[in-house]
C-alpha cells in the first residue's frame, strides 16, 4: 500500500470507525477484495484493531480503531503525503507558468482560439 491509500484509509476510519468494508471500498474507489486486503495488512502490522459488537440495526458490526502504533504511523504517512502533494503543487505551478509564457498570456487571462 502506498501513502496515499494509507492516508485515505486512516481518514475514513477515523471519521467512521463503524464503516463496512463495502462502504470503505466504495469511498476508496477500489474493489471489496482490495479494501479487505488493505485492512488485513494494517491489522497484521498492528496499526488498527478490529472489534465486533452488536448493534440494533445490524446484528454484527465491526469497529476499526487505530492503535497507538497506528496513530504514530498515520502522522508519518500524513507528513509524507503532504510533502508529496506540495511538491506536485509546486511542479504544477511551474508548468502553468511555462504554458502561460508559451501562449503569452497574462496571469488570470485565458486566450480563446480565434
């Protein structure tokens, strides 16, 4: 799993620890099998724990919680993810500046083709 996937899983589980694997897969835009694989990997590494409990609506619900080790890992993943996204942002700004020079546009101006 890459940092982007880990980051998204941590954010989703943090916001909704009772989420089903099917819903997690939908939010990640991956197959149910991949969501299950990712969760199993995080459990095996001791980064999340899974608890079962009864719920009035669903007889059996799983609760996904970050362990202390998982919280520490989430912080590291978030930092790496942020650095990568900032680098992508800087590269995109440079590319936009080069393209503007290429078409001789002023910032904020978009030329229409005649």
